[in-house]
């Protein structure tokens, strides 16, 4: 099994050196949410992909560039409608692009079990639809490429909500901190939770 990540920055799945190629080894500095994924994998499969070094990172620039080359598949609904809403097409195209990259990468390294984890914050300042629609659009994008190991990772509203839950260490974070999921961006794209985590 090999893990391929794509995220938004150092505070989620990490950051890398090269913006136009898949980064691994010392070229990829994994972030806190990659560690969370590793802990889930370790709990379920008794092994750590971080310790084994079987993971890499697809930079956002590479993903966006690949997404611009996407064409609708035959008999595919590639326009806004029941399956793909106009406001969530961004998430759908990102998932399709990452699926294609993961499939090709798996062929290049002779690995049939590449797992692709796509992180996007749930609520951007321009808000492209609700959380469920964004998640479903990612699932639809992976499905369009017949890629069964695609994992949407979308917090509501930003990943800092998850990290603050972990830092506060209350007995029932889902109940005590559900309000964090409703904090929205302020003026100029500022987000209260990002400021709170930085403090």
C-alpha cells in the first residue's frame, strides 16, 4: 500500500519543495493531518506508512494543471446537474485529477494499492456549496475515474477546528466543540480558528 496526499498547506497534509512533480522523501514535509491518517492506518493495519516511507505528495499546482486537461468521459455527465453541482465542480475536478495521477503513479512504481487522500478546507471565503455536496463531488470525481481508493478529507469549516479539539482534550470533543464547525471566515478571508490555533 502506498499513500499519495494532496492538500492546501503545511498545517494540513504538509508542504513540498517542487511545485510541479510528485514529492517524496526529504522533498515532502508531511503535516499534522498526514500523521492522523498514519495513526488510523496503524490502528487498523498494525503498520505505519510514515515509518515505512511509502507516501508522497502531489502539490496543488500540479493538481490544478492536471485538472485543466480533463475531458468528460464517454457517457459521462460532465456538466452541472444532479451529480455535479456548478459550485462544487472544483472539488470534483480535483478528485478526478488526483485519481488519474494516482493511477499513473501506481503503474510507474508497480504498486496496485495506491491510496489517494485529497484535503480541502470545507468552507472557503467564497464558499463553494455545503460540506456534503463538496464531499459527494469528490467521491463522484474518484468514481468517474473508477478509482476506489480515493479519500476525501474535508473538515467543517477548516482543519484548525480538528486540531483545536485535540489540543483542548475535553472528554467529549464532538459534543463540547461542535460549535467550532460553524465558525466562518471573516472579512478579508481571515478565519478566527486559524488565529486561535496560532496563539
